[in-house]
C-alpha cells in the first residue's frame, strides 16, 4: 500500500507541474535502484529518459507528432535542453509510459540508446 501511496504523490506532482506549464521529474524505485526515469515536459511536448542501469541511458522514441528534424526544448534538471523531434511525445502519453515501466515493469515502446 505504501508503494501505491508514494506513486500517487508522484503522479499528482506531474499533474501540478503540467497545469503550471511544465517541469522536470526524476522517478524510480524508492530504494534508489534501477530502472530510473526522467521526464521533461511543457504543456505540448515531453521527452523521456530511461536509465535501466547505472551506465545506460535510453530516450523514448516519440509519437510522430513532430518531424524528426524539428527541435523541441524541454526542462532537464535546472536548465532547458533541445532534442530532435523524433523524441517528442505528448506529455500525458509520455507519463503513461513512465507509469508502465515503473509500476508494471513492462513497456512495448521503442527506445534509442545514447
């Protein structure tokens, strides 16, 4: 039950940030183990990183809403980072991927290794 409660707090924080125009979240298991994920987003677009282990980083392949050569800018840590449009996903769709990976341990999305 504590896990569900903690997850609901994180999901609520995502919704608050989205309502405020966007933000950046890092989420993962409470014990600090992997996988861990980050999501940077504004009201139109999100980019998701997956860290399956301490030495790997993957980017979620986007939903096709942006041309691959478009540039999208989203918050990452304390700044804004630019990504190719191929990694752009609608914020709530991106959040559903984060939920599936961290809550259910499964996801059939496409990822690119960095």
